[in-house]
């Protein structure tokens, strides 16, 4: 009975059992990974220099505005805490 069940299970669904000879060697796996990374990077649409500069300025301005808001809130909360708890 178990022979028919085991025969019906495809090899990819069976546990490997530590058979290292079935896997490619480390160098082959790294080479495959590198080729796949390069292939994916070729699909990327890279921004132009003008776009990159525009995005950079947007980020710098946004971070500056958020920093000013956080500094203002910190100043307000510090004054409130000092008034409540005195010093």
C-alpha cells in the first residue's frame, strides 16, 4: 500500500534527505544569482540626471520642513512641561 503512495509523490515534493549531490555547487549557484541580478537591473528604468536632481531637491526640502516642524513641537512641549512641573 505505501509503495503505491510513495510512487505517486513527485520527486520535487519529497524531502531531500540531505542529498547534496542533487544541488548545484556553491559557485554555480552564485554565478546564477549574479546573472539574474544583472538581468533584472537591465529592466530598470533609470532616472535622468534632471529627474535625479529634482527628486533630490524634493527630499531635501521635505526633510527640512519636517525637521522644522519637529523642532517647533519639541520647543512647545518643552515649555509646557517646564510650566507644568516648574523649574
